[in-house]
C-alpha cells in the first residue's frame, strides 16, 4: 500500500549483518513448487523444506515460489538449504529494498517492485525478490497473490518456448511479467486524469484538489519502483554472470525497453497532474475574480444611488424638492435611469455580458475578417 513514502524494517543499530527482521503481522509462508522440462511438468504445494532438495536435480528447471515471510526459522532453513548469503537473505526479508541486481557467487539476486490494482483508486505495491541459479529460480513475495498466473499457465500448457529453456529464461519471464504489470495501472491512472481535465475547469472543489494530490503521491511511489528497476534490468543485460546466457540477455533488452517506457509514462502523468493542479488554482482565481467583478459592479451602481438617497434623506426644513408634487417619482426615475445607464455602459465596455457584448462582437468580426 502507499500508506508511507518510506517505511523500511531494519535491525537494531549494531546488529550483525544478515539479521532478519520479521513483523508480527507478516503472513505465514506458502511454498509452491513447479518443476518442468520440455517433456513434462509437475506442480506441488510444499509442506517441508526437505522437499525442496529436488531443485538441485539437473534434469529439470525448478521454480520455488515463497509467499509470506511470517516464519523466521523456515526462512533461515530455506537460506541454509540453498546456501543463500546472509546479506542476500537480509535483502529478501527486510523490506522494502531498492530494486537492484547483485551477484552472490553462482546465484544472482534481482529485486523488483510488483504493482496491481486491488480496488478502484487503490494500488498495491510489494517487493518481489528473484534468486537465479543454474537449475532453479526462487521468488520471495511479501503477501499472497501476484500477477504471475500467466507465467504458470504458459508452463502448464507447454506452449511457447519457456519449457525449452533453462532457469535464466524463467527468471526473465517472471521479471518481464512483473514489469508489464505496470501498464494496466498506468492506463487506469491516465484514463482517470483525462476524466478530471474538464472537471478541473468547470467544477474546481477542495475534494478535487485532494484527489489530485493523492494521484501525485501514487505516481511518486510508482516512480520510486520504476526508475531503479531500469538499473536492475540493465545490470542483467550488461552483466556477465554465468547464470544468464547471451540468448536470454537479448530478451532482457526488451524488458529494459519496457522499464524505460513505463518510467517515461509515469513522468508524463506527473507533469499532467502538476498541470491540472495549476489549472485548478487558475480556475479558483478566475472564479474569485468573477465574484469580485460582480461585487464591484454592484457597488459601482449603488454608489450614485446611495448618494441620491443620502441627499434626499436629510431632514433640512427648507429643501425645495420636498414640496414638489412629482419629486418622489422623479427621484425614482432618476435613480433607475442612472442604474440602467451604468449597466449599459459596463455592457458596452465588455465588463459584464448579457449574451454577447458589442466589444466582443467587434473583436470576433475582426478576427474572422483577418
């Protein structure tokens, strides 16, 4: 969730490297294992760490997916079984980490950020750690559920080339699917921003400003995940780790292009939100100016009327008009004539409009003639 800009779990100061910090609310680990070759495939739910030893078999590719970090001893047992470096396991568990790619001997760690839309207007972001070795891939996720079902379906169906390749192609497919998951999220944000463009001009309200600020915060968090992923994928493309063959590096170039694309779209939407916020402020200022103009015009009309009323409201005994029979209606006619005359003058100057003012009509005719 985007509840905080940065809220990382870290060990106490002075703790030894590799110390794991697991919160109480972390879900219990669920382990799902898929083993496949070009000829067959098996998928099982793992209940004991010893069952994972089959991953060291060179005859097949093994994908072990761990969802949830709620059992510290189990996580350490997995680390011991696969001889994960303590710093690697620390980066996996002590989240969030900055997306990156790091080599630990014959293992390659890639950390990416996975996003998905859970409910309208709410975006879920979590860390996914991918550990690649020659014959197996480990994926560690914070919570249950992910966007990787298309990868599982491709493995089960046997269609395409995924079962013709080794573990490095599986790691590429997982990373590419996670990064492609940004497209529907960005598309939803883009459609929402387009819908707000007219509302910002016609109905600028404080609630709209709050909504624009929330969208801006989402884009900032998306940017925090997307930009470092460019470096992480580029490290896989440009690196020389033996776990990734040259053929898979070519596929990873396409994933890098997707990272660049999503980062550019995110920056574009950030600029759109900034523009909409500026438009909102301009709309509020224009609305205030319109209100002030109306009040000023009304005050200008009533100033001479107040002057006349003030004069004839004085209680002097020798005022000539007081004894004239038609003095009262004459004053009313004078006041109404003054008000109408001022309104006509303001309309001809284009300061107020009852439709189209003469000044705007002359301007439009001039433009059309040019």
